[in-house]
C-alpha cells in the first residue's frame, strides 16, 4: 500500500502522549502502520500570513504533485521497453519513496528554517518551476528526435504498397542509364502470381520478354521487377492497375538512398547519446521534486495545525500507512479519537468555504489531514 495519511493532533500533556494514544488505537488492531513525522520548529509569523499561506500552499501542493507525476511518467516513456525498471529509478535521496516518506527529515541546508514560511514556500516554488520548465525543453528535444527516427523506421516496415523499397532492392535489379529502357517495380498479390506471369508481357506494347523477377515477398504480396520501353510507361501502369497490379513510384537513386540511411544512423546515434544523460537528469530531478513535495506537505501540516490548534505551537504530526482492507474502519477510529477537537465533529462537505481552512481539494476532518500517494505511475 503506497498511500499515506499525514495527520496531526494537538499535544496533550505532551506530544508523546498524543502519539501513544493514536498508535494504541490504530496499530494494535492492525488498521495502519504508523510513524512519527518530524517537523522542525518553523517561524510562525502573523495569523494573516498563515491564512494566506494556507491557500497558496494548497495550490503549490497540486502544482508540485503534477510535476512529480510528469517526471515519473516521462521516465516511463523514455525507458520504453524496460518500463518495469522505472520503479527502481524513482528514488528520493537514493532510497525508495516509502522509505523516504516514513523516515522524513527536514532538509535544513535547502530550506533553512530561520527563513519565514513564505520564503521557504517561494524557494520550493521556484525550484520546482525550474524543473518543470527544464522538463518541457528536454522532453520536446528528445521527442522530436524520437519522432523523426520513428517516422523513418516506419517507412521500412508495413505493406509493400507503402513501405520504403530502398533496403529491399539492389543496383543489379535495374536497367540504369538507358535512354530507352526502364525497370518498374510492381506489387502483385500472392494469389495473382500466375496471372502476372501469364499477362505482364502483354499489358502494353514494348515490354521486354522474360524480364520479370520476384525480388521480395511479405505476407500478402510479392515485389516484381519488369523492364519496358520508357514510352510505354503510362499505358503499362494503367493496364496493370486494371488487373490489380500496383506499380510503385520508385527510381533507383544511390545518393538519395545513402542519404536516408545516413540520416537514420545519425538520428539513432543522437538518440542513444541523449538517452543516458536524459535518464540521469530525470532521476536527479524526480528526487528533487519529490523531496520538495513532501516538504510542502510538512509546511501544510504545520500551517494548518497552528491555524486550528492555536499557539504556542503544540501538535504531533503522524504518518499513517493504512491497511487497505481497513481504511473505512481507520477513519471511524480517528473520528472517535478526535471528534472532541471540533464542535461540528462530522465530516464537512468539501464545497463549503471556511476562511483559513483550505477545503477546496478534500474532505474536512476534526484533525489535520493530507494524503501522500507514492504510486505515481499510470501504466496503460
């Protein structure tokens, strides 16, 4: 189960007591696995700032989660055939996401707690916006390269009616540099081979007798060469079409074919060159974005707890990993445990607007609650 409930409740005689009470009520009945969630002593500031910050952090939380998911999903796209390896590349600070969340420690170097809450949220916002912009630029460059390569590769597969013939034919299959003669390539359905052999010499005048040769076959058709006089081309094409033989529009040009091959090699090499650095960038920046996201959750818990439970700061933040089968029961136990904190004591509809309490995204409980979901991939 990769879903966590990050909650907080006011300290009783002390915060340890709050923790013990919750832990006893939930862990012993196997409703959830619990961890203390350590939030340092942050600067509180004024009530007005906290109320404004509560709304800003809700928006920032959504934005950063979307970036975390985008980076994870793009990692899955880039790793193509090895999508099962994606999960082992999605780490935070070198450990898997569940370990990082359950052992969370505030990063004092990146987000100094001597700064105001607003400054810390701005540092986080700037950092993740930068990752988002960089991702757009890198993804655009890599996708363009990948798209060009795929469209060239697509030309070399598929039906003989549409695919490139450059890698099928050889120079010796053609009469070249003749003023009068030309070699055409004709796609003939397999069921029509006998008809072709019987009729090709008489489809028009001036077809060179016994000049046809089967060059290549796929599931449905064969590619035949046939040599005729240039002046008979239009007539031959017309008659061939009437007999369901399709003349391909192809001229043997070594220079063009060589250029196409070189372009494909170049794109393939470029893609391989970009792949390693891109995956490394995605790993590093996924980690950065995910760490930032969990710090935003910590800021939200802190801000909301102060708004709800008042000053001096005295609350215990707790991380619950619900047992999937018992989620409903866990909600009920928490409701019983904390209903005294709120006179309304029931779940408030999310559409109600209460100043200073950000309910726009979720239900309201008598305790502070935010969800952290570590399952970030939508495999199609």
